């Protein structure tokens, strides 16, 4: 019976570890979404979308699953019978529980992999936005304007408005 119990304990620990990994993925998803502030809109959208997809798959891992456990009232029936029959019944139940745990772990492992892939894509979009924050030539800004080139130094006033080609804006100190 020790072999079946050890396998049960190992599989149950593996199932709990998957839940822990999903929690870590959810934390990283939240961090990526939070850090997106200030990135160009073109890079925010895919980064946030992939982070959201990753969070959904990680949440699916954490969704409660039913695994049958020993029913104490039925256990009393087995205790009244001889010890060998009780041990066989417990071993059968434990073997069945091992199969149930594996059936619950299989989709969780798949969702962890998908969540990790989505997080990697979100991090890639975020990284590109950080490394190259400039919009591609001809892309639209969030306000619908086309980009052509970066503004020339001195082409914007202190308040961000474009200067006219006429006389320069007087300095506030010169008044």
C-alpha cells in the first residue's frame, strides 16, 4: 500500500504546484498591465491583450475541481469487516484518487503552457514598446493623427503647442 500512497502524495503535490505556478503567472500578468502605462498605444494594445489572455488561462488553472475523498461514514463499514478487506478497499480508493488527480492535472498543465506563451508574447510587445517607443512611420496615434517624423528641437513651445514660423514666443522673464 505504501507505493500507492506515495504516488497519491506525489500527484497531489504536483497538482498544488500547478496552482502555485498559476498564481505567479497572474501576478506577472498584473505587473505587465500596470507597467504598460506610458507606452505608445500601438504597443499597449497587444501587450495588454496577451496579458489578459494569460490571466484568463491562469485563472482556469485555479478554478476548483472536484476530487473524491474518503467518505467517513462508508469507512466505518470497512472497519467492521476484516482488516485485509479494509486495506484492499483503501488501496483501490487511493488508486482511483490518483487517476482523478491526473485527470485534473492534465488540462491544468496545458493551460499553464498557454498562459506562459501569452505572457511571453505580452512581454515581447512590452519590450518592443520600451526599446523602440516611436511609432512606425505612417501609423496612427491614439488621436487619429498620422506620424511622419519626430518634432524638431525647438519646434514646440514650453506648453507643447507648435510655434508659428513668425516671431519667437517672448520669454516670461522678459515681461
